[in-house]
C-alpha cells in the first residue's frame, strides 16, 4: 500500500509521476489553439455574413464550439484520457452545426487528423483522479 505524504502546509502530495507529453502533441496543441483563436475572430467579422444564409446565432455558436474545443485541447495538453475523446466529440458537433447553418466546408474534416493522433496516444494518457 502506498503511504500518504504531506507537504509543509499539510496538503497531500501526489505519489505518482505525470506522464511526459510527447513533443508532437505540444506542437499540434499550440497550432490548434492559434487556429481556434483565429476562427473565433473570423466568425465575428463581416466575411461570414457575406456568404449568405447565416442566422445571427452562428458566430456565437461557433465561438462556443471553439471554447469547447479549447477544453478538449486542455485535456490533451495535460495528458488526461478525457481530452482526446472530448476533442473528437467537439469536432463532430462543429461539423454538424456548420452543416445545419449552411457553413459546411470539407476543410473542417481535417480536424479528425489531429484527433486521430490524439487517440493514438490514449494508452499513454492517465485517468483523472
């Protein structure tokens, strides 16, 4: 059995080490985070309105999906098992919402490439305590 250890302030210390994050996950997460910020800014510009057939809720829903994507990326960044799974769910929901609002673009399906890479590293990730 593992014994509980406490620090100077009386808090429990975690006994196990974190799994090291592979370098490619760091690079892909940074690129996707930058793309998500650009996508939020782009959805609030007039370029979306010029495409036609846009309801006024699309920019807000798109920004909300990007925030959910950031949550999934934070799970991948911290090497949690829920991160890649939530990232795949968000990518799928974003494609569905884009199709509903008439903004579907095949380029967004490339989001499944980093999702597949994240799912391949799933065995190296840890469960949330």
